[in-house]
C-alpha cells in the first residue's frame, strides 16, 4: 500500500510542478494549439494556448512509478514487474507517436499533424510489440502478463483466441482506447479529469486483485478464496495506475477551464495506451468498456456520425465528438465538462459494483 501512495503523490507533485514550467517554455517557443475553424466559435479564443502538455503527464507517470519502486527497495518491497513495464512501455511508445503528431501541428501551424496512415502505423507497432511480449515472461505459477482468452472480470474460459488472434485483438483495443481518449480531449480538463477517475477505479481493482490473488498475494494458500484472481502482477499495476491518476490530477490543475495548456496527442494517446494495457493485463477488457464508458461514447459518436453521413448525407449530431453537439446546442463549456465528469463518476461506480458483485458471486 505504501508503494501505491508514493507513486500517486510523486506523480501528482511532478505533474503539478512541471506543467507550469512547460507552459513558460512552450509559450516562449510559440508552441500554440491550432483550433478547428468548423468547431464552436468560443474555441477560437483558445488559439495559441500551449500544447504538448502530455509531456508532463508522461514524465510524472515515469517518476511516480520508479519512485515507488525506489521506496520499495528501501523497505524490501517488490520490484518492477513484466506487466508494469510492458504497460508503461506501451503508454510511452504511444506518447512518442502523439508527440510527433503535436510537433508537426505546431511547426506547420495547422490542426492536422501526422496523417491517418502514419498515426495508425505507430499505434500498430506499439500494439504488436505489446501483444507479442505480453504472452511471454511466464512466472513460477505459469502466469503471463496477458491471456489469449477474452476477459470480463477474469478470463472467459469459453472464448480463447489463440496467439495470432490475440495480437490482432491487442491492436484493436490499443487503437480503440487511444483514439477514444484522443477524441475526448476536446474541452478543458475533460479528458484529464475523466481519466483520473478511471485510473482511480483501476487502483481499486488491481489492489483488490492483489489482496485476493491466487498466487503471490499477501494471503497464504489456506486463506485464498475460491474467487481468487490469476493476474500476474496486480500490485505493480496498482502502482502504475495510481501514478497515472496522480499525473492526471496534477495536470488538471493547469488544464481545467480556462486551460493554461493542453495535453495534446502526446497525453491523450499515452493515457489511452495506459488504459488499454491495464484492461488487458488485469483481465478486465469488457469491464473497461463500462468504467471508461465516456470514452466509448465519444468514439462511438464519431463512428456513427461518419457512417450515417456517408450513407444518408445527413448528420446525427450537430458535430462529433458529441461533447461539441451539446456546446453547439447552447450548453456552456464548463456545463458540458462537469456533467460529463458526473457521467464518468457514475460509470466508474457502476463498473466497480459489477467487479465486486462478481467476486461475491464466486
């Protein structure tokens, strides 16, 4: 528990202290955000606000994770694990893809950075590396960081994909979550605040898995309940989730409306990758859809808008992602943000209830 708290506190401190430094540096360099002309007119006042603030989130994530393990080394706690390092690596590679996208936007003074193909290739490479490596590193109990079975709260034994199909499945999950968080990052503090709640939920999920682990948890074999979890490294994943949540909260201090800085694709792709990696390594791929329901709704609104427009020539929403639909309908930006945060809180509470109810039923 001490390592989890250290991860969160250090990540929060690094993020909240580093972000204003980046604001000054990026402002001096002219690293300002370009705004879509077809978007809500009120957003045009945000033109020139520093972007690439996701750099602070990623650095804070790394700092919190490694600070927790340095503290653990002093108190004989467990060291870094294969699961934690793989999820951290996935998030970092996607952050690099996002950084390149942001940098091109800034240098060319346009709202489009990497083209769709280049961004998709970056997501593909990150997902393939993660998927292949996640099936390696078997521990003494025979667990690997990931499983080829589809999972809800634990593996669904009846649905096994095989190694090749699993790697393809990883690519779909990574692409979906990273794009979903990217689409959500359109209002001040919306993505950062929502992701802080989602990652906070995963701290509870992973810590509960650790407390009730079939092997490697704090309980002896005689104390293990029938509903124990076969997750390889739940404690390390809890540390990583808490570091991510702390990084988001620290960044939110400066990103809340009116935002002093935007996370950009650097932050949104990294956070999407973090959520994707956590869902796979904790065996909660379907549960993540509930906990991260806001992100799911955002990407679905984009897909529905495109599909409906191409088939009928008409739009379902005034503008997609659908948070802009409400803005164009007359809602104030802060009203949309707060209500969407409330929806995220409800989704997280419902997801945790499903997680715990499954445990009680076993």
